[in-house]
C-alpha cells in the first residue's frame, strides 16, 4: 500500500473505531517497518455501543479499513451484527470474537477474508453449478481457505478439498470447524497436485495467500508434497472414497499454473464437469492448450472472464474454462 494512499485509508477509519489513531500508528509501524508481519495483534473498539475490544491481526485490519474506504463495508452496530461487506456478508460478534457470515449462512474466520476471492465466491458466485448438488462429488484443487468447499457443501455436494500452502490449509480447517453441520461432507487434504509425484516449492507472499504458486517469484517458499491427479484418486480410493459412486463428478482447479500439468493426466476422463481457472500468463501459455486436450477427451468447453483481472490480462492467458462431458445435460 502506497504511503499517501494508506494515509487516506487510515484517516477514513476514524469513522469505524474509537481508538483509530493509536491503532493506525501501530499498523503503520508494522506495515512499513516490519513488512508482512500480519500476525501482529491490534486492539480495536468499533464505534458501536457494546464497548467490546476486539483483536485484529494486521491483515484483517487492512481488509476492513480498505473495504470501508472503497465503500464495500458499512458499520451497522445492531446487537451482534457489527457491520456488513458488499451489503451481503455479515461481520458478527460470536462469543466475543469476530467472524463472517455468508449469504447462505456459512461461517468463516475474519482472518481468512480475501476481498477479491470472497466476492467471487459469495457475491458473484463464479463457482455456481446448480442449486441442488446432492449426490455430487467435487474435487476442489487449490482450495485456499475452504470458501469453495463450503459453498459446494452447503448445496449438498460431497467435497474433497486440496490445498498445498500450510497457512491456507490451517485456516481452511478453522473454517470447517465453524461449520459443524457441513464438516462431515468435506475431506481436507494438504498436498499439491502437479504433473509428478514428489515434492515442489510453492511461493507465497503473506500469512495466507490466494495467489500462491510454484510459478511466481513471491518472497516466501514452502516445500510441499506433490502428487499426480491419478495418484490422488487412488489415495481417495484407499480412504474409501470411490468417485464413481456419485451421480455427477466435478473437478474444480485453481492452482495458478499447475493446470497445464494436470490436463495431461488421463484421470480427467473420470469427471463429468471440469472447471479450471487458468493462469497461462504465469507459464506463457494460452487456454487453447487446455481446451484442445479436454475436448480430445470428450468435453465441450468455453472460456469466460470471471473477474476484471481476466479482462485486463486477456482471456487467452487468464480466465475460467468450463468443460462439460458431451452427452451430459447442463446443470
């Protein structure tokens, strides 16, 4: 965040917090001197009548004040309802801690909030496949903090959710714990899916990172166990999960470049729907590579822009490819 812009955002936060000045000084210190110190704790008092002090880490604090500055967050102060993002996602006081409640009732930790990702999942619903996904199987590769897993599980699907980055995975588990009714329908796995079995370096930039990838040049690196899609399917079978027992089988992929490795795995033929957020700009490839290989397997595909980044980068190199096996009715 540029210093001049940060000053404007912080100044606007005086409408959110009684103690906005002291919090802002501490945040600026951590942000510009101790870079990426997102686990630093800040104590805030919202301008509500509950007189409660809340603990925010730096990441959450920046998300809230940035959203407020951009008109995406409104302070409401209605009993346990502190405020609302986009007029749809609630910020709640749950037993003295702040949590998020999505439009369909899922709960997530405030620390897992990513303004771009949550808007895609809960506001724009870019992952929509149908209202009733009962007896559907979803393999969610690149699960981030579990937003898509909960989205699909809430609609009735059984989800295997795969996330390689340890910090993201830890947050995913916390979000599953907040949703005990949905948790039995979600199986979390901490592994990277790639073209080969072994280990790989995943680069990331913060405590949680929706853009983590082996193809970026981010500041931090985590050594992660990797496996092929076909190997993962066999692992699931050893756990008693046979995807052939489900009415519809969906593969959702968002792994920032690894999709160009996964598409060479013949295990894709097991799925009825393949939905890939492709990032060809990271590997200097276009979606046509993916489309040709999937259509050779009997899928019918279309590419579409799921956000403004896809429009800015260009649909050839960034977007979403939705492929449905020919002969299957569109859900």
